[in-house]
């Protein structure tokens, strides 16, 4: 049987260098290339294929379409209060987040709670890299953003909401943080794409077709709408994210983002809201250490045989850091083509 790998596993650092080279070769400035490459490689490192190098083509396609500026330098707009704003100037979100992170964490330690608003950005990939950057500073974090309209509200039949991810993290000292990051749709749109590429049917209850009828066909789902998780509960949370991370921060909601792009084949353009919270400030003057009490809760969860969210991701990370990242022949070919052709490799 033929091995699906065409070369030995690549180290995390080597893949990071390769992806950065592809982005700079496609016209990205250093700040944009490094921040975006770090997020892409983090997805591969942690076994999150739907958020890894698979996304590179979409990034380049969005650049080629003129919907994102790969040379944009984000601008910090900080009046000294609890809300810090970064203007992404139509660049990708990771570089904007990197600029705002130090101020966000400093302000959260000072006030107990601070918010980072990123405006006019092209969102990329998962939110957990940003959450883990906050928990690494000993703070709790909450992040959310709209997407573009690809999800029908509960009881509806047509796309209106975004996949609208929500992520939370709690610091744990020497242990990996408690982190969850999930779309408010039943699955991330990238998962639908991966099913389509693999020729696999979707599970029941993931999507409806263009006529609003249930479907397990990935092509029909992409032409129709995904469904929210938990029916009305997921739909309500998704709507909350439209309000908080769209309307409230003066940026695009998911329907507006789709109108701006005109297609779902490009990376979504909107804003992002990230909160950082200092447990020590919130618990000040109260009995008990919030960190120790949290550990008691985590121990109780594990003691029942349950797992904490992201445990599998952290296990994949540990393996990747020691053994490298295994890429398929198709992935190796993709990297080679993008490195050789740059923007000419995408439609």
C-alpha cells in the first residue's frame, strides 16, 4: 500500500519558515506574513486540519480579489480606558491582535477587565491562538466575531447568521490552559469543505439545501445553509455575537460581510471583540484563591472520566513538537505550488 506521505514529518519551525516564505512571496509585508503564518502553522501543529495550511489558498484568493491588504500596518487607537481599539486597515486580524495584545493585558491587570476591539480586519482561522496568548499572561480571555451569512437561524430556511465562533480560556499555571473554541453552527464551514474534498456525506442535521430542505450533500450544503448547534440555543448565541462583535463595535454583521465580499470563497471581512479578565482582581477581598478553586473543578471533571476541551489538541501539539508534523502528498504539493506560483496559483 502506498504511503500517503511524500516526505518525512516536517518540524514546526521548518513549516513556519515555509509558510512565511509563501506569504512574503505573495506580497505580504513582514508583520502580516509572520502573524498569519504563526496562526496557520498552529492549526497544523495542533491537528486542526480545517484551520491549517488548507486555508492558505483562501488567504491568497482574498488578496488577489482585492478584499484584503497584505501590506496593511495596523494602528493602535488607545484613549487609556477599558476599551482598546486597533484599526486593521483592511489587513488580516492576527497582526492587529499582536499589536493590541500587550495593551489589552496591561489594562486588564490594572482595571480587572479590558476589551480589545479590532475593526476592519479580515478574520483568519480559529480564535484559540488569541485566547492562549491571553491565558499565557495569567488572564482569562473571551473572544468572538461574526463571519459571513452561511447559517440559517433556528426555524429558518436560508443563510442569515455567520458561523460566529466563540472562544474562552482560563490560565492554569504549569498545565495547558482550559480553552474552548467552537463555531455556533453545528460545524465550521471548513469542515463542510473538507467533506466535499473527500467526497464524504455530511452527518444528518448539519445543513439544509438552497430550498431549505435537510441535506447530507456537502455541495448542496455549501449552496444552501448550515444549521446552528443546539437549535434555538445556538441560534441565540450566534445572534448575540452579531450584536456584540458586529453592531456594538461599529463593524459588519455577517449579512453585511457577505454583501461586501459577494462570495463565500474569500476570507470574511468584519471586526472582532476580545475580552481579558484578571481573576485576582475579580476575587479581591473574597475568601479562597480563584486559581486553586478552578483546579478543584477541573480535577472533579476529570475524575468523572470526562475530558477537558482542547485536551486532544494539546496532545497533538506535544507530538508535533517532538516528532514533527506529517503532511500528505497533496499538502506537500500545495505548498510547493503556492511557493512557486504565489498569487498566480489561485483563481
